[in-house]
């Protein structure tokens, strides 16, 4: 329940309590996390996109930055407002901070007649300020594979377990977003240390904040904050309702896994192959794809290095067995990617491999839309009415 408003104070916050931070409080949050020894990162503008990067305060965030996204299209615009999180996700996901695109596994240097092996030094604990709910959901999906699965990745698990995550709920989804269909946004109810909602109305520019962990409680309690009013809670509700109503796409998930499983020979896969470049952009921007390869290199000094690098099921070599690749056609590779995301991922990890962020749509050079492909197969299968999913008509 909201309480009466008081001047900014620092006081003990209870788990789940709702308070309000002003801009100086957000600045203090970043400073506090850095002082605690975290490598503090948030969304920054770089190379014409909003991507993860180091931050030292509010000034480093995308102040007044907005975006326009569509299939095969992404561009930033700038306004004269002071909003910090008025954009949808860009090409860079937080996955790369825990599961880097290229990472040294070990290095061996020749010392005399022997080789001296060293492993990579552990990374500093990470604090994220400004992850979106769909990105937090993606990390939860990766946790099932790399942290809690049968083959635990120690580098990923250690950095993930030591991380502090401050989520900012989404107020401005892109036309490519469909997180509400996947149950991963625009709001969030768990899996965070702090959850913030940016409000900018007649009562001023502020953040409605909830603590979701003991670590979040400790950090929030030392920041200057105000007790939330009913008006603040109502404003948060309006932000989330409006965001859900503006969601650019929908995906009917009920029965989707079995739908794709019984349509592995559907002619739509060949149609997609006529458009697909097999460039792997969709897997590179996807926040849950985790395929990787191992590469060993050496130099003339006798130094050996083993690196793990991202791989993709769109690479011809990805399915290589003795004698050649199993998936030689573009249609088989696209089918592998989409059916794994939306169907067989459930068999392996008891969840969907898609969080509805829409990156694969925006960053596909030819604008292939995963929701459109699923809708077409559903409509032609007869299992789902054409108006139950977006873009169900044939191109």
C-alpha cells in the first residue's frame, strides 16, 4: 500500500516496498554500485544504436533518445525531452556480458622444454542499470542452460551469480516487439534486484522503484528516496497498460510447439529460404542463443591459445559430421533455428527460447518476421484462426 509522501530521506526499505527516486537518486544508485566494487554498465548510445556500455551517472544514459524499428530497419532519433529510457532494445543484449562473443579459455606459453598453462582471470562483478524485462527473462533462459543445467559453465555462472540487476520496465515498445505475448514484458514481477518505472508527468520526472532482493534492499535503503503515493502506483499502471496496448506484434503461443513439430515439411520453409541470406544476424542479436565453437591457435613462439567464440546454426559447418554438413539448405537451417526457439527448446529446457524482444525481426537484412512465419504455418495448418496471430496472410 502506498504511504503519504515525505521529503527525500534515506531509510530502511522493505522487500517489495515501492518508493520513488528522483534523477539525483538514480545518479546516486550508479555511484553506489560502483563504490561497492561493481563494474557498472547501462544503455549508452554508440555507433548509432542503444547498446550496453560503462556508465558513471545519468549523463551517460541515452537522454532524449528515441528509436524507430521495423522489419530490417533500426534508427535513432533525438528529442528535447529528458527521458532516459524512451526506446526499445537495440542490437546488443546483456548476454554478451556473461557469455562473451569471444573469450579466452586458456593460454599456454613455452617455458624451457615444458608448457605453462594459465586460465583467464575472473571478471569483476557486474551491475546492470537499465536492462529491460525481456532481457532479464532471456538471462533466466540462459541460466537454465549455462548455470543450472547438466553442464554448468563456471565463467557464466560465477559472473551471473555475482551480478546486480536493476531493470527498467518498458514504456515504449517498438513495432517489432511482442514480449506481452511471451509473458516477458512490458512489466516485471520477479528476477531482479531493483525494478524501476520511469514516470514523467505533472508530478515531475521520477522513477517508481521496487526492491526484489536483499541486495536491492541494501542498496536502495541508502539512497535518498520518497515514499510512493497512490498517484505514483497509478502512473506506473498506466505506463505498462499503454505499453502493452502499443505492442507492435503478437505471437499465439498455445499449441505452437506441437504445431511446428508436425509441420517440419511445410512448404513455407522453402519460401523463407528464398529470402533468407543465412547471415546469422538473427542468432547474433538474439539474447538467448548460446551456440559456440572452440578454436585453438598457435604462434611461432610456441604460445597456444584456446578461445570460445559464438557460433550459429545458420553456419554450414554448424551441423558438420564426418562426411559433410547435415543441414545443407537455407530452409533446413532456418527451420532448425525457429523450431528450436519455439518448439524443441521446451523439450530441452522446459521453457520457450524466445522472449519476444523482436531483435531478429529488426536486424534481419531482408525483414523476415518470426511472428509472420509462425502465423502463416498456423493458418495453413488449420489449428489456429488467421486472426489469432499477427500478419497471418501470405506475402
